[in-house]
C-alpha cells in the first residue's frame, strides 16, 4: 500500500510540474498567505482521493487473490455444567428468645449480680429483691410444720396399734398438711424475690440499677436477655414456587451491613397460603458462631428453587431476537487450521437466568463454539476468523 501511495503521489507532483501550475516551493517563496491556503486545500483533496482509490484497490486485490479480510470474533465452548438457580428475597433476623425480664414481686432491688454482655445459664440468679422479712416468716412456718409432722407421725403410730381415737389421728394429719401447704405457699412467694434467667443467653441490657424500687407490671423490666445462638429468618415466598422451594434445599444469606454471607438450608416451609399476598412462609436457621449477627438485622436471602446437573449456559448479552420474537445466537462451524469458520445462526429456547448467565434448553449442542464477541456484527453463513 505504501509503495502504491508513493507512486500516485509522485504522479500528481510530476503532473503539477509538467503543467502551467506553479510549484509549492515557488508559492512559498512568493509568501502570499491566501495563495498558500488555497494550495494546501487543493493538495489535501488530492490526498483524500488517493486514499479512497487505495482502499478500492485493496478490496479488489483481496477479492481477486482470495485474501479477503474476515470479521474477527471470539467464541466460547458450550459444555454441560451444574446450574443452580436461586430465588432472591429479603428478610430480617429473628429470635424467639429475646425477652424483657420483669420482677414478680414488689420491693427494693437489693443485689444485681450481672452486667451488660454477660453470658448466663438458664436458671442462674440475676438479681435479688428485698423480701421484707418474708425469709424469717418462712423459717418460722417450717418450724411449725416440723412440729406438726412429728405430732402426726406419733398419732399415726398409735393409731396403727389401735391406740387412741381416730379423730385425734385425723386432726394431727390435717394440721400437718395445712402447715406444709403454708410453707409451700410462703416459699413460692419468697422465690419470687429472686430474678432468674429464663433461658441461656446474653444480658443485652441491665435496665434497673441496684437500689431501685421495682414492682410487677409494665415499665418495671429489669433486664433484657437475648439468645444469639438460636436465630432464624422468615421470608414470604410466592405461591408459584410452592413445588420448587422445599425443606432441606440450599439457602444463602447475605448481610449487607456485615458484608458477609452464610450458607445454610431451609428448615421449615409453611403449610398455609396467606390470602393477603398469596405467599407461604419459609424459615431459614442462621448459625451465629461469632455472635456478630443480631436480631432485626436485614438480610438478603437466596433460596435454591431449580437445579440442573447438565445445563448449557451462555452470557445473556450475546442473544439476539428476530422479527418473529425468536431468540438466536451464532455458532462458529467448520473451523480450519487458520482459525477460519462459518457463522451459522441457530434458534434457541432459554430457561432461567442467574448472574448474567442464561440456561439454553434447546438449539446449542454440547461442545458447540458459540460466537461471543462480534456476535452483533456477523451474518448467517458469513466467514469469520476466530481470535481465540
């Protein structure tokens, strides 16, 4: 091409010199600005015409010699692979063990044994309320009950030997039972002065300080206790997925705030379709070994609703659509040693999409070479050259 350009340029220069036109050097020596500009415009037009002629000659030479330039494309090989599709939903972390602990009796909060963040066991003493002398009363009742028990046992031994009257025996028995009931009732009441952990968990908040007067009822909560080990997420799944989302299927939970995700399984699916939104509930357990996950934390939930062990996947961006609404791609067929092939348009049917990839149900055999880059510029039956 460069050689041809030199020949054509030389021809133009010689023609200019051989005619009546003045040379460029003469015009420069004359120094007239308008004349120089006019000459530059003339030469530029001549250069454009030369370049146009060169392109035409290149095209004709390539066509005659069989060295026609082919469109460059990249291909991907369609192979069977496992495909998991996920239904994406949103939910909040929940726990059934997130409660406020209230006092069961009125009195002064005498001792508080825990602080915020403490791990506690079920039944552990958290605080003690001043019993107002009820402990002494219980001790006295126990003494009276012990005397009643001794009297009853003696009357019983005598009665078993047919000694004494029946009324004395029954009276001693009644007195003992009444005394024991009084002890039980008083002990139960005294037990309310001790605030215990209803389950194992973490003290999230100590609401009342030591020395505060408390009483049963709203506004008198003393602690908030949370169990972070038994947490879950409940999401509403549209009823159209009733046959696809089932117990035991994989679930991926992503926490945007933590920038972390966990993989778990569906623990339970609801047996009731909610009329308000035509959905059913799905419960997903949330393992929380490091304790970072908190109740009410927002999460994105991906539920596995479809799996294919032998799926053909291609980028959805390379699919085109014809006037009839059919989807198609181009396959590169009959490759030779010089990476040349023929683009063949093939109609396909597609399935589910996940992350920019789409499953092809029909139209692309396993092992086919699908044109990826350059798919929008080729035509059916056109020769192409594969870059990769």
